[in-house]
């Protein structure tokens, strides 16, 4: 696995300065999270095992080789020279648009009492790495050697889920190569007794490295928090801070994130994340609805509609209701099943092509134990195959004995129902990410299952109304189911808006953007949902038939489909992660958009790709 970390083996120079060498110091038995620092105990490592970097089978004689190492950042000393970034980029031969380590900053106060605090951040090689658990391909491993969390690009298929779950923006999805890469702790340098390149290159003595919970020379603090740094509860990161200089009560980001940090005077004096209401102008934001996740907009909505339609088709006869009969309308019945399979195939194709390396799609099943992505893929795959088997059985049912046919239909049908509903649960679990508070809410569950009910019922109703000989069908049950789905989604959205506004933080910032930059689109979606619920409620109560039924169901479709697409597109573009502060030109979404609009992105040195997959 580790043969590809470096292009060539690292060899230490004989005249390496002392400041670049790993210190030999005594460390406590446990860190501040209660985890043992001796990893040979925690991971039961084989002493003397080689990391085999670049095929080098030698083993370091460093007595601290099996102790958790980490970075130490002194914010008082950082001058934002970016030497750490440059050293890391040179060491790892990175293109301009990637940086395993980056320097961002916060600003506060006003002239002449102006303050700026710089933050240098890379992978923190956490005790509880959420990237490792979330990765469906198992491209991540936490090693007993130095406690490094390493990622293998040759295993990765470029889904980017690790970039979602990491609170520190450590994994980097390279859109040109189609896979993720990240900081590898310079383990080849550690093996020869040297600190990582970034720590060795720091000019001001702000960045250091060693066994975690050991204080470097001339330093005092071992804090686990600093303004702008996400909560350690998510991953238990192995980085310690020092920040003793006084800062203003309020610190602001210079990137486009509408976030500020305000000191809690009533508590321990920590800085809390608040919404930075920079611009209250209300806009449509239609152009900005486009995102890299557009294929997922289609995939999630299509999957929910197909699963909902099949569940209604399969379960309705058990309650004395039959919308489309296989015996009375075999052509329409089989055409519907074929259509559901075809639509789901399109969704699966789009979601697969969304990967950086689609040809590695089969690796999605590698981490069923931990990754909700693996579980969702497995659930959708089982549903798709069960639905396919049910369709094939319906085509040849006349050639199979009635008892066997009934048994197989029941087996495949219930298999599709159970796997489909389970797949939607795991689909929802993908977005319950602590590092993305806007998604980490039960509203995702009501939205996904609500769409299953509403869109699935809509599909079945429209198909049932196609042949003129069944215009007298009673579709009341479908109307009530669709109404329940829209109602569930609406209740979830109302509660979600209230909770996001109340909690402030990144979730509150997402809601603020929702009601400003995307205000008219957001309100339009809400109005469409309200009108959809009204029309469906009217259909359920009045039970129109014939041409009236066709009109009102088509009218409901014209309301429901735009509401679903707009809502799902907003879901992806609005989320603000608990990531580290960027700078004005670097790691700034606003500048990236400006660079693509003006053509600056065509200049590689800007560090912005002109287009992303």
C-alpha cells in the first residue's frame, strides 16, 4: 500500500540541522482524550515491522516509533510566510490546485487596534479518524507506527466522501486525477529521525512536531482548541495549540463563509461559531444551484421515486386496492416495471459516473462494517436486482406453476421492499455528518422517505391514468400517500429551519445563505410544496374521475417535480462544513467562483481549476 507515498525513497542529509530532528522526550501514558499514546498496546503492532515505503524494508530504531505523534502549532509565532505549505508541496510534488497543508487566518478589531491570527493546518492523524470509517473503499489505514492515518490513492475511486466527513479539509480530491490524496505525516522522514517537511521548514518556530502531549522547547500550552478550529469531539485530532496573545472579542474569516467567531464571556472564554450576516440582499441564486453533486440530485430523487412506486404497486393488493393489475393489464404492468428499471439504471449510471474513477465502482462494497456509503450501495444493488428478478418473473409467469410463481413473486417482491426501504435509510445516514451541521438533522430522513411516498405515488398514479379503460380507478389511496409524503417533508423542513436558526454555527450560516443568496428559490420551493399538499388533499377528498383526475394529477406533478428538484439542489449547495478558515485568495469559495467567471482559473498559478468533474 505504501509504495506509492513517495516517488523515490527519502535519504537524510548528513548535515541536517538540529531543529529538523525528532526530539527524544518522555511522554505521558495517555493523551487528553484518554487514549493510550503507546500504540503497540492499542493496535497490537508487531515490533520491528517495516512500513515498506517505496519498497524499503528497513526499520527505524526510533524508540518512539510506536507512539502517537502529532503537530504542535503556536499561533503567537506564525507570520503567514507559507513556508510550511511550500515545503509540503515540494516534498509531495503537488500541483498548484492542491495543498495538503494550508495557512488561513482570522481578523478582528479595527485600525489601529487590528489583530490577525494565522492557522496552519493539515491532516491531524486523529485518534478517531472519520475519513477511515466513512471511506467505502477502505483506502485509509491508521498505523501503529507514529499513529499516522495514511490513504492509498490507488484504492480510492474518487467519491469524495472523506472530504465531506473531515472537519479540517485534510483529504484533497484531485479532480484532474480522479482520486483523493492527503498529508502522510512524512513517515519516510520520521523513519530516519526527521520531522515532517512542513515543521522543519517553519521560519518562525510556529509549527512543530513530536510525540503527542509533549511540549516543545520554549512553549507553554498544550491546548486542543483555538479560534476557528472545529470541536475535537468529532475526531479527537492529534494537534496541540498555543495562543496567548489577546484577541478581540470577535474574529472574522476573510473567505466567503458567512461565519464569525465570538468569545463566550459567560463561559470559559472559548470562541463560539456565529453567523456573520454580511449581506442581507435577497436573490434567486439560480446560477449557483449547479454543483458537482448534480448527478446525486438525480440519483437520490430517482431512487426514492422508483422505490416508492414499486412498494405501492406491490403492497396495495394486500390491502384490497389494485391500481394496475398484472392479469387485467399485463402490458401496462410489465411496461411499468421495465420503466422503473430503466429509470433506476439511469440514476445508477449517473451516480457511478460521478466518481472520479468510475471503473472502480465495485470497490464501493469494501467497507460495509463502517461506511454508510457502502451500505447504501449494497442496499440499492439488492433492490435493483430484486426488482429485475420480479420483472423477469412477471414476463415468464405463465410458464411457471402457480404455487412456485406465487412463492417467487412474494420472495422477490418483499426482498425489493425491504432492501429499498433499507437503502433509503442508509442513503440518509450518509448525510448525518457532524462536520456538516446543515445535513446532520432528522429532516434528511423525512425528506428522503417523504419523497419516496410522494414521488412514488405520483409515478404510479400517472401510469395508472394512461389507459382510458381504467379512468374510473380509485386513486384515493395514492393521493393520501402522496399527501403524507409532502406533509412529512414540509414538517421536517419547518423544524429544520427553526433548529438551524437557533443553533447558529455552520448550520445557522447555511440557513442564512438559504434566506438571502437563494431566498426566492427557497421561498418558491416552499410555496410549491404547500400548493402540492393542497392539491393532493383535494384529490384525496373529492376523488375526481375521468378527465378531471388526469388534469388534477398532472397539475400536482407540475407542482411536485420542480419542488423536489429545487429542494434537492438547495440541499447540496447550501451546506457549509466545519472546515478551517481560508484566506482571501486560497481556499476561498468566493474567489474560486470569481476566478472561473473571469478566466483567472485558466492560469494554473491561481490554484483554481477552470472546471471540476
